[in-house]
């Protein structure tokens, strides 16, 4: 712990010269508020005053006195305020009349006395002075309080804390998470464990000249556990851990983000060794681009972050952790060695990793003897840690709902379906015609998969609608996890995806909108085969597309001429048509099997992969046995 059992971050304002920028900025804001208040209040007072005040000429005033139209006057240093008599025509009583005082008119008072005009000298009493001052002070205080409230709502800590860092500080194991709570990311854990060991025992590494990396960037898809890993580092490191999001730096006022970066690193250096964790760092680390303009506040914040990462001494044990889903948009200056020295990839877990993650989340859940987490791991290919945690929780909820005291394998498989395709939509009742169409559609997928040697085994077929829009679906569970797909496997996938549409065409002589998602997936696979995998007979090994947002949308962008893109579309069309023709041929040759399984599914709504294969084997066996002997076999 380096002699710091309970470090308390010091405020930069506590030291001589500390907080100078923030103090100046606060004074500037107060000055702006005062100027704004005086301007507005003065303007309003002038408007009110001008609304019921009329200035007249001095000779007109004397004429009014001689005519006996003046009731009273107040003589000031520079002007005279006149109140006319109520019966005077052309001079409304509710209006104040003023005129300029003439110093050379010495007999004015005597003239007013002879005319019977009530005359008073203007006095500046205390009440008037207090009222005048209060009319400015109270609006000023309201403006300051309003600005202070708005800054607090934006996380600025008010006017006096506008440039202070609002990072959450964790000390020792306050996060409640350690590396024991993280599974499925062994390589990422190993990289971070080295950093933790360096913080605990720097002499072991510095003895041979090794230096602590200044920064480590956690990169991967959403839900893979980047933030969880950072919390585990905090739990293991036993040093202060400053945690905040990239958006916490970006505020309305230009310069506030840069000030917060300075304040954060100043606190961190005072409490070194420590760790700074910036989640969603792409909020401030986006690449600077002058072509389309930029955000001055964000770019100033990024420049300050770059400067601070260059300036601190890593030998003191200060480490910056960042996490992002979009490494491709980060500024190159942020990614160069000397800033974020190490990139830790947090990928989707493989089969072994998924099983380990399931075990971590299942350790506090009661489970019966039927549970096989290896089978669940096989059924959840592509799932990330957050998905698997959600599945365990959904299974526990289903077990309680069904009156069981422990989670069963059935609950887990149902939870997998809930997470992937939604809950059963019990209020959607299909008519008999639609039930037959959906049944043949799903059996078409399953039957083609069973007839092809490169397809995955069928786990379940159902025509029960789900909340995510599926009217039915086929669930596949691979026998083992693979990382590569051969050309033949991809071709078989195309045929299987189009098997539902082919079944509709064969049985009903018509097609429906039910194949929308199948066609979308098949088109994406065929296009990837042509543009990315080099499996095109026309273009060969040419790469015609690039992937953007690898860890988010995975969107592909064509990198070729328009004429070439048109030829790509033509080849994709030819591949899909060939796959559809093959699906029609295979289902046409096995029409009796298709009918029997579809009828069985209509009556049961849901059948298992085992039941599906039994019907398939029995029907295929009947097809090769003479009709005179079939009764014996069936009996």
C-alpha cells in the first residue's frame, strides 16, 4: 500500500497557488452575472421610468406656472419634477413631467410662491438608497444562484467547483470485485495482472529496467466486461482508483474539460501510486479533424489529456486505464507508445470462456442435478458476459415462477430463448392457415439442415410467437465450437436459410413475408463471400469491402467502383438463386417427411431435436420398406 492506508485526495485549492485557474474562472462568471444583472435591471427601470415620464421645455414649465396649472414641484440638482393640477387640459395626472433646471433663474422660488405652487427640495433618504441598491442586489443573487444550480446539475460542483474533477474514488476493495469475479477473458486478466503486480512490487520490474506502462486501453464489444475488469483492477490493486466517464469532462463552457483533466491528474499525482479509469474514452478522444470543423471544448480537453499523459512520471506508479467500443475513431496521438502503451482486447468469449462465465454467475444460484452448463455454453455461441449473466438471472426467475426450489436445465434453455428471441407472446393467436404456413416454414429450415452433412444439429423447433417478432424459429446447437467456416459450410447455410421460403413455395404454391430475416441473413453471407472472403468465381481474391465499427454494428463499406458493385450484386443474386433452387430440389425429394413433421409440429407447437430426428429416421425407413411389410414395422 506504500504507507497509504486510507488516502484522502487533496483539493488543489488547499495549496498555495492551487486552483488559480478555477478561481479566476469563478470570478469571471460572477462578473458576467453582475454585468448581466445590472444591464437588465437598469434597462427595465429605464423602460418603466420612460413609460410614465415626459420631458417638457423650461419655457413651457414657466407658462404652466403663470397659468396656475402647476400643483407642486420637486427641485433637484439638475432637473425639476412637475405635478400638474388635475383639471389641467393636455397634461394627464398619471404622468410625471420633468424639465431641466436653469441656474441663472434666481427668482424661480419666488415666482412659484406667488403662483401658490407647493415647492420641495429633492432629498436622498436612506430608504430610497436601500431600495435602489436592493433592486440590483436581489436580481444579482438570483442570477448567481441559478447559474450555480445549473452547474451543479451538470456535475460541475457549482461556480466554485466548475473546473474540479468529479471522479469517483475507490480505495482498496471498495468496488467489491476482484479478478476471481472475472472469467472468460484470461488474456486480458493476464495483462492487467502484470500491471497490478507492478504497482504492488515495482522493484521486481525496475531491477532489470522495466517501466510501468503509462496507459492501457480496454477494447472490445459492448457487454464483454471492460468496466468489470477495471473494477477488478481497483479491487486487486489496493491503491486509490479514480473512476469516471469520458462525458464527465465535456461541459457547456469551453475550458472546463481541460481544467478538470488538470485537476484529476493533480489529485492522482498527490495520491500515487494510483489508477485513473476513463470509461467511454472516445467521448473526448475522437480523432481531430479540421475538414468539417470541430468541438473546441472536446479538442481542448483531448489536448490537455495528451499533455498530462506526457508529463507525469510513471515511476511513481500512476496508470491511466481507458475503455472504448470504437478504437478506430480515437486520435492517433492518444494511441501512440508513451501514452496508451498497451491495448487489451476484451473479445467475445469462446466456449470455454462462456462456461466459466456461467459458473461465476451461477455460484450463488441454487441448481439441480439436471443442469449442464457445457450444453448451455454450446447453445450460446456469440453471447457476451452480460448476456450470460442475464440468462442465469432469467433462469432463476423462471424457476421461482414455476414453483421450483432450484434451477433446472429446462429453465436455462428457456432463459436462453428469452434473451435471444424474447418471451412467448401468449396473446398472439394465429389462425389455422398461418399456423400451417409457419409450421412448414420452420420444418423446411430444420429438414434441410438435417439432410446436409455440414449443418448444425437441430435442438428445438417451435411455432410459438415470441415478443421480438418471431412467429416461430429453429434452435441449433453445434456439436463443437469452430472458428472458421469453409466454402461448403457457407453454401449449406445459404440453402438452409432459404429452406423456409422453399417449403412455402412447394406446399402452398405461394410465398409470404415470413422469410424477411432469412433473406437478409442469406444476402449478408453471400455478399461477404464475394467481397471479403475471396470465394467469388468472378473476382477471385479481390477484397472489395472493408468493415467499419468492428465492435459495434460491423457495417461493411464497399471499396470498389460502381460498375464493380453492380457486378457484385449480380453474383450475389446468382448465388442466392442457386441456393434456393437446391432447397426446392431437396424438399421436393423429401415431401413426405416434410408433411409428417409439419403435421406433428402443428399439433404439438414445439418439438425437440430428438423428436424431430426420430420422425425423420422413421419416415426415411418407411420409404425403403415394401408396403406389405410396413404394418409389421409400425407395430
